[in-house]
């Protein structure tokens, strides 16, 4: 039984290139040029999956993006891909596909029986009513539903493929390469504009590829091939087949997903498998076409019920007739062409069932001439069958299409092709906020007004004739290019008889009693479900959508939405225009996470910034910590050491001899101009008026709300020149902050700021032997304690290199920071390490730096502060200038009643009662650990370490009213049930008098 | 042992590729100076021109050059000067002397950034992968200089007469940008000179 | 993704190059100490959140690093104009109402 439905000839498949594929483990054949769907239909495969809620058998229904049923699981193992539509998967040799849902398999489905019972318990509003309570049960329900309904499985292994992105720019972006899009691109391309033409299919042409019409005397498909070839030959045109424009964003920015190698196999042979094009276009032409609307009748979801235009596409483009005996049900002329195509293929057309009472015209004449039975004023009111259609129940209906007027007759058939009219693909135009508008002439929504530089051509605004689409495309392409259209197209007689809008086919029983009449196949939404929702009071279309789940999922209401809205409108006694429509959001069709991530993964996820000494740190076994984007040495373990061993060793080296940390990551801002001093006075809490050249000063920066924002040391180079340091993570924010005040508020101050963070490398070494180390390398600076004091800086020569030496300390020990141009940073670091060797100089990382500064009670902005602490809250009132003339940034907020409270959360030292304990950072402080939950929380631990030199744990944290609770005990209940206790103390645990760094 | 290490001194070269679609060359240790001043002040502009031998460019996104210096417009009162290795000290001193008493700033950034040159037939696509700026010749002619994003870092990109691009990048991001380029060029082959 | 005209670079640039800096035209009070708490609180904490035209400050962070202002429609995201610091908007809600 091979390819029972394949025609001997015709279509665009290559019968000399057979391809083998498997479906649910069984092997089948198709041809080069097939989609998975066309190959499955060629092999007579009817059931492709089970429905989400009722577990009903479902078959292939459409031929493109509108397909709601045929979601596949492709491939196995790490290459597996969940949920592509079979209609959009190009067949390749060895393709393995299986159903995403159906348990144990889609042909025999236990869940069908559960569904038959469960369906009654899963009415619309199912999610809200069932799953909203109890909330904690959701995970249990969800697992059950997913297992039962499927939806595919993602691989748990890493994807072997790569994905990338291109930023593209063009004059004219044409979306869709059907007749309108091709004609538009030709005009814009010939006008010399930079054009991008994208289409989701493997070849350009759209409906022309399955058309038996001619364009200016040339067969339509041939004309499309010639047009595509002309475009491909133009340097100024980028042709992107297999590319879905999935999103249309503000100011003509579009996202497009190109499937570069999906058609060649599960893994890309080389390069990227998929690519996102991020397109900025001056003008956009939307030529996205229209999707055929299904008809809502009883059991319309049975396999064998298909869209009429899709059937024609399978016949004409793929040489596949998906049935032997077809009933075509139509409300307009397009069903006739399908019937004629099936008939021409040698299969039986049982009847054309036309809901219109008095259709006429060339297509009706042609059908009758071909001997096809045409039943006017009739409708298929119900499909019959088990796993597939076996009969169509056909009955006469009244002219309005509201009721059945006679006795139904049964017609034996295995295919019901339905033509319910067309819905323009308005999705993209909605993405930028434009609401679709109802157009009575074509009984469909068309794109509404848009502020984008956007042009519409073809079926998207209801121009359904081929010549009309071509000519409109040419006109819009020319308009977008600012040129005159140079082409005129003729496709012969395309006259049609008016269509009849038909959103719900009447049945002999009421909507609530008739067999299920499906509106949304993917979400199992029925006409009865919508009616129930309306009866329950849901009137807004957005509410109906959410209550019934209509238009959810990967389908996004491509086929069902209009019928559902029309049914709602009718139930409410309104027009469709009054009821309105939900709008569509990106993505038009699903986009893989791989493509969205592109190359910004792994090492490229976020830039890793390196200091000049980075290679040394790597070579010497440092483990790294992320500080902002910087990679900073965290600690330097030696063989056999635990992390705590390393920290103890590094800390004691600094306390007893000398250690060195790479401080190059600190932000550094060069400030020049005669008003630099005044500017500093305004942005820092303390005064810089008297800071002399050669001196440094620590400063605290606040936001206008009075809260600490950054800190750092600023050195005076000369009266008009300062260098400010900032925190490593805050450098960019501080630079922007200074620029903002300079550019927007105080442009009269003569001052310029330049970031020099990357220019200077900083070797910071401290400990009682620091001076001896420096003395070995520097002989042109008097290093004596009296001549080069704490908080002084000197220019000197260190290891033969001109350097700026700052005598500042973040460890509480005698310390120097040697700054040299970063090109010489690595050399300087090595020279200092060599000079310090005799003193056992020890490189240390950020963790030891944190311990050492915490022993001294120095804060780290961003760790100990969180934007809610004033200087006073930090115990740093000493750094707030009381006499400064200018009301510096944040000062006024100190006297706000809330900020002035004396019982705010204060940053205090916390000494564990049990000296061996290190209280976990983030632990919440409470006064009474026996208070029932929820306890009153007083604050939390911000920093906490083991202090080797003190022999006990130390911590800093916020405690409400902490400054007034010195000596009192607070408690820290832990998740494991322990309760840790600490005494509130001064945060300065080590050398409280500050003698050591002054030595 | 040299005391100088450029920002890309440490990188591991990619595997040799029979055909290199893109070539990267680090023009290391150039002198980089940032200059600030008021372009409406004739004393400032004439002093700059006297020292540099070219007038400061005032058109946005432009650059000028002579044998000794290339000057990039960075914003209405900011320029980047690229001079030969080691010439930055003298240039800074000359500028300061010529602009004595004016509201200006001269800042040495020679160690804080580096210049890399990218060339090769696949460069257009690599630029599309790497920057949101439109590098099509109609928008990015020879001699234009643009500050924009490059991957997730920033760069000042200059289009050279031979069609190649000079990128001024920050030292700390150099390793990341190199990794990015190595990855982006993998399908075409990357040669490092 | 917005496409923003930098009035200093005199080009349309991609949104990635910019950072948003809040409502425009908020002058710092010249004498903060003379203000009541309520007045100071207005300046520090309260910002407009209109549906429609909004004057807002942007920074061309990855470009020329200049701050500038934009008149943007918060509903349609249309940017009606951008203008340099110190300049006044030409598109205002009063103007639009006329
Ligand atoms: Zn700019």
C-alpha cells in the first residue's frame, strides 16, 4: 500500500527522487518536494493525533500555517523537535515523525474513553473553575493533562545545532511571496531599492504554485518561477524563502525566522540551522494573503474533513488527492474549483453542496458541464464516521442559513472539503497595536489603520482575484519605492458569484444538543461551549477567548476565531463589527528558543570583562566571581585546601605580612575643568573644597531620595583635575549620573568627565610589609609614614614604570594601590609579586577582600546597602558635610519625616553568641524566636564571614532601631529549624582605633 | 621580558582555515587621546588644528586624518585622537600648552582601548551578525565613523578606504569581542594577523 | 524596538543604543531647603504617566553619550520628535488638542 493517493503525474514533486520516512515507527515513501503532510496524505494516513481535551481523532486539515491538528514530534534523542506542523515540514530522507499526543498511540487511544466521560467534566471555563482551587493542586492536574493531551516533548539534552541572527536594513520589506508580494518586490527591486522578500514556504509563488490560471498568458507557476529568478538576480534584493516573518514591531522593525537546513535533515550539516533576521525597514508591504475559513457543523473535526483550498493545493501542487469520494461544501465559488480539480484528477465528486440558494456563473456552469451534482440551498450539517469520515449528512437550509428546512440525506464519502470563505492574515498588522476592522463586503476582518509605514496588497485586504492581487501588489510595491508601477497583469475571467457568510451551520438539533460543532480544533472549543460562555455572562470577546481558550496555543485562532466571534455576536444579538475581535500578538507561528537565543549563549551569553592581569590569575589557579560583567579572582586555592582554608591563609597573610588584590575593576572617572571641585561638592555628601593636590578623600554619593547609591575615593591631581573611583558594578551608572547632572542641570559648570576604568590597572597590596615591598621597586618617592601619609597619593616610578601610587586601605592595614597604564598592568603585577616573594606576598581574591573589610566594618554598596539606607542608617553621619553651601544631591531628603526617624533599620555589627557560627547571609532577624509565624522581622544579615584573625564569626546586617539596641541579642531562625543568636555590636571588629593603616 | 601587553596579546588563535573569509589584525599600542572642548570657541579649534595639522571634524559621525593622526567626532564637544605608538604623551603636552587657560580636557586612553582591523569578503555578513548599525555602503561610506554596539559590547567603527573596518574597542571587552568574532567567523574562516 | 533619531548624531539609531531616563523637563529646585516636604516629595517621587504624548529623556548611551528629549506617544509608541537639552518641544498635548 504505497502512496495510494498519489497521482501518476502533475504537481511540483520530483517522482524520480523517492524519500523514505517513518510515521509512528512505520516506514513510508514520499517524494522530493513533498511536505510531511502531503506525503502522509499520499500514503492514506488519516489519523495524525488526538485532540487536547476530548481526545478525539484528528486528521490533516490544512496545508500551511493554519494547520491546527497535525502537530508532530520530529526526530528522536537530542535532535528531537516538538510541535512543528506536518504541513510546514519539508520531507527529507530518513525523517522520523510521531504523534505528539495520543496515549498509548493515536490510532487506539485509551484517553478517548476518558475524554468522552471527562469532556462532560471539562466544560468551558474548565481552567478557571477546576484549576484555580486549590492552587497547590495545579501541578498535579497539569501533569495529568499534559500526559494525556500531549503537545510534544522537548529534548533534555543540549541541542547539537547552532542558531544565529542577522541585523538587516532595507528600503522595502515585502512579507509574503504570493502574487501580491512577488509583484510588489519586482516593482521595488526594479526601482533600485534595497528590498527584502520573505516567504514561509520553500519556494516563492504562494497560491500561484497550485493554480491552473495564467498570468499574462503564461501558466501561473511558470510566471512565479520567472519572477523569483528575476528577483534572485538583483543585487539589491534579498530573497528569503523558508522564512516566516513572525513579528512586526514598532517603527517597522520585523522579526523573521529562516529555516536554513530544516529541510535537509534533523541537524545542520554546517553553519546555523535557523537564523533570525532582525529587519529594520523604511517601508513595509504586507502581502500575507488569507486563510480559508472552515465551516462549523456537527463532527466537523473528523479526519477527512479538510479545507477546500488545501485539498486543491494537495492535488495541484503535490499530486495527491486525499480521498476517493469527495463532498465539497461551499458558501462561495472557491469550492467549485476544488471540485473541478478533484474531478480532473479522476476521483469522484459525490456532490457540491452550496449553501447559496441561487448561485450562478462560470464555475457553476463548469461543474455542471463536468457532470458534477450541485445541490444548492443545502449544507453538510453533520459528518458521520468513527476514526474518519464515512458519510456526510446533507440537508436543505433556509436562505439565511439559520435552520434546516427538510429531511437530511446521507452521502457516502471519505473526504469533505469545506470552503467557508476567507480570513485575511491580519496578524502582523495587529502586532503594532492596530485593531482589525470588519468589512461587510468580504465578511472578514481586514487590517485597521496603522501608524507604521505600511502598505497592504492582495488577499490581506480582500483582493481575492489573482490579477487583482498582482496589480495591487505592483501598485503598493511601487508606492513603497516611491516609483511608478511599470506592470499590468491579466489572468483572464475571474468573475465570481457573491459569497454567503456562514459561521454556524444549522442542525436539526439545537446547538447545545447537536453533536459537537468545532470552532477551534486545537483547543477543542465548540459552538456549544461558546454559547454556554455567553449564557454565563461572558460578553466581551476578550473574556470569551480566555474563558473558552479559543485562539490559544500555537494555533492563535488562525482558522477558528472569526466563526467564534460571529457565534458570540449572534448569541448577543450584535453585529460582528460591534462584538469586535481579539487581537493577535507575536509570534505568528512558534519560534524556537534556539533561534531566539542565537549565539548569545555559553561564553557569549554576556560579555566577560577581563583586567590586564587576567592571564596571571588564570595561570595561578584563581577561581573567578562575576562582579557586574567583570571576572574577578574569587580566591586562589592551593592543592588540598578547602575554600575556608584558602580564605584563612589569604586573610592571615594580609594581617601578618602582605597580600595583593587586583583592584583594576573599580570604576575610574577622570574629571577635568575649573568647576570640578564644585561639581564634586554637589554630588558627594562631603566637602571637596579643600582637598589638596596629592590628597585623596573617600566620598559617599546619594540619590535625591537621600539613599546611598555609590562610594569611592577621589584623588586631587591638581586644582582642575581629579580622578574618582566608583564601585566595580556601579561604574557605568555613576558615569551616566555625573553626565546627566552636567548635561541637563548644571551645564554652566565647566567640567568634563571621561571614563578611564580600562586605561588604568591597579595593584592593591596591603599588610605590615607593604611598604617594604614598594620600597624595593620605587626609589623616587619618599615612602616614610610622615612624608607619604594615609590618604595621600604620589606620582612615582615603580619597577621602571610611571605610576600613580595611592596610600588608601580597604583592609585596615598599611596599603598601597599602584596604578599604571593597563598595557603594563600584567608586568607591574608580576614585578610586585616578585618583590614581595621574600615576604610571602599572597594574591587574594574578592572573598578575602570582603572578609578583611568586614572585619573593619567597611560597607560594600550594593551588598550591605540596597537603595533604602541613608548615610545615617549606615552609621556614616560623619561623612555628611554639615556646612556645605550647596544643598548636595539627596541632602534635603534627610529631613523628610520618614528619613529622619531614629528607629529606622540601621546597619550594625552582629557578633554570633556561639563564636563558631557563621550566620547565613540573608537570614532574617527577629526579637522573639518563639513568636508564632508570621514573625515580626527586624532586618537581615547583609554580610557574614568566618574571621580567622579574630577566631569567631562576624556579620553585618540591618536591624530596626539597631543603634539603640547595642548589646542586645537578636535571633535568626533558619529553614532547618535552628535558631542562631547574635549580639548587636559596632561593625568595627578589628583595630577599632585605626592605628594599623596609619602606620 | 617586555613590559607591554596589548589587550589581545593572550588570545588563542583559531585553527588555520584554508580560506579565510575574514581577517583580524590588532593595531596595538597606538596612542589614544580623548579631547574635550568647545567647538564654537575659535581659540580652541585653531589651537587643535595647529597641534594636529587638521581641523577638528564637526559633522556628526565623521573623521579626518593625516599622516600623524586620525580624529574621530564622538559628540559635539568630544573627539578621539589616534596617534602613533608613544606619541600620545607629546601630543597631550602640545595640546595642553596650546590650550592653556581654556575649558578643555585631554585624557590618555592608550591602554584602555585598542584598535582592531577587520577585512575580508565575508565581512558584510559578520558585521550584520555583530552590529545593529546599517553597514551597507549607502549608509556607511568610506571615512565615516560610528559609535554603536558590537555584539553585546560597544565599538567605534570606522570605514577605511580599502573597505575594511577599524574598530576601537575597550580593553576589558577585547577578549569577549575576540570570542564573538571567532564564533561569528567560524563558517568562513578567521585569520588573525 | 524603537528607532530613535539622536539630535546630536543626526541619525536614526536602533533602540539598543539608548537608555531611557524618565520624564523630561523636571528642573531641580534651586533651593531645596526652602521647600516643604510635600514640594520636595513631588520633585523626587512623582512622575507623570500619561496615556498619549509624553516628554521624556533618553541617553544615547552606546553612541554619543548625550542626553536629549523625545516626545513619544505612550499608546502608539510613535516618536513625534527628539530635541536637544535646553530646547522646548514643538509637539505638546495642548498643541495636539487644538
Ligand atoms: Zn547620539
